C-alpha cells in the first residue's frame, strides 16, 4: 500500500486556539472553517473547535448546511451571505448568521415574510475593495436593516487588506475609516481582526475576532515564524522512500532534465507528487526531512513521485519522509513554491491516507 499520510492533530488545533484567547482575551471568537477547514477537514475542525468558540465561519450556504447535517450546532456565519429568497430561508432555518455586503441582500431580508431571526454582520469596505458597502452607504444600510423583524442584532465588520505587513500604512487607514463610521452609528459590536490583526494590531480586537490561518499553525507574517508565535502545525504530510537510484556526474534527473548531477549522486524516490497536492513548481532549495535530516528535492516534482538527494545521509527504501508539518514548516515550503501555506493546505488531495489524532 502506498504509505502517504496526512495527519490532523486536534491537540495542536486547540493549542493554537489558546493563543488566540491569550492575544484577544476579551473578544468573542468566530473561527474560520471555510474551504473544508483550510483543507484540514471542516467537520473534524468544527467538532474540535465548536465547544470552545462562539461561532464558526464559512464562505457560502452549502458549507454551512453540510456542517448542520453532520450535527454541528454551534452558530455559523456565512461570510458571502445569501443570494436568493430560497437561500435566505434555508440559512435562517439553519440558524446561521448572515454577512450583508450589497443592497440585493438587504432587499431579501426586507421581503422575508417568515418569523425566524438572525444576527446580521454588516460588511463595510474600509479599503480592501472586494466586498462591502462604502462607509456612507453603510450608514443607510444600517438604518434599513435595523427596522427589519428578521434582524435581531447588527454587527459591524470589515476585512484588512495588509494586516500581515507591519510596515504598511493601510491597516491604520482602515482602522480610522471604521472609527469614523462608528462615531455616526449607534454603539455596535464590531469584528475587524483576522489572524494578523489578532497578533499584531490589538486595537482592532473589538468585540469579535476572526482567526483563520493561525488556528492551523501557520504564521500570517512573512518575517515571523509560527514557532516564534507559539503556533503548532495541525497538518503534517508524510510519505516514504520507495526506491533509491545512483546517478553519475553529468546525468540529468526528471522531466525536462532540469537538474544536473555535478558529482556521483545517490537519489531517493519519494511517493509524493502534485497529484497529492505537493506543489509542482517548487524551488530548487526546497527540503524534506528524512530521519530528521534535511535533504534537497532535485528535478521536477512529478504527479506521483519526487526525487531527493540522499548522498550525504543514511537512508534506505522504506524510510519516512516528512514533506511539511511537525519539524518542517509549511510556511517554509510555501515560500519555496512562491505561494502561501493556505494554498498548500487547501490543495492537499484525498490520495494521502488521512489520520486524525
């Protein structure tokens, strides 16, 4: 049997949640479980976190309904909101919170004839320029929403574009936009802080925080490691050496012959490739761990396999290979692939045997 394994560590998930609570002890927590729990499995993440958080965050209605059908009773916020009267009825029946970011969604709530109620998260475009009302339009939206029987509470929310960049002035500009808006509205609970906001911008904690990537043990900052933030990896991807191969100096390795052996080299073949979710366009300096020792990937990553240089270590067929996780940060691997850990996590496929611990 092909021994590729993807391990999800629930204790690490709870440890990272504790770091959220330490950083923002007075805020309620909306824990992000969208995109299948950032690739970790939405249900196992929701089951682990829901007794300890105030709500779960998903992107769209179907994600919320899947959790409800699986027995999750924790409040769920739908971050993209709903887009039809049928979706609204289903969301209210499932006791979901709704983000409202456009006038058509206000109209749906205005036209609703049922008796169910919800908390509405009124989204303000404070500078991200993706979703949300302009500050001036948000004032009008608030006055409409607060008159609807279906709306029992309004929470003001916005999303930071650059909170991960501590030198960018953008976050402070967005904070000021929200402060000015709050001065002309009645007192409302607010939700501004994502993972970077939680860790680096304490003035943004307000009444609700929205941790995402930090829950999964990854740093939201390019220059600060997860270890430095006391975050533990929740996902660990492992496989094994399935063969070794001697290559003479001057020979090339892999598709396209992109790697040239400058000396006689012993290669290990790892049962792991882009079909498993490992990034194909990985940098030549990327490492894996074999028996606790770092070795470099050589040649192109294939669909099912990759090759590594094991010339200078003791390694044999059957030895375990760690691709990322406990001992090798997904952030480091992502940097080598010119991407972010979010993408690595979300692209991990079902081919690896998934183990929950």
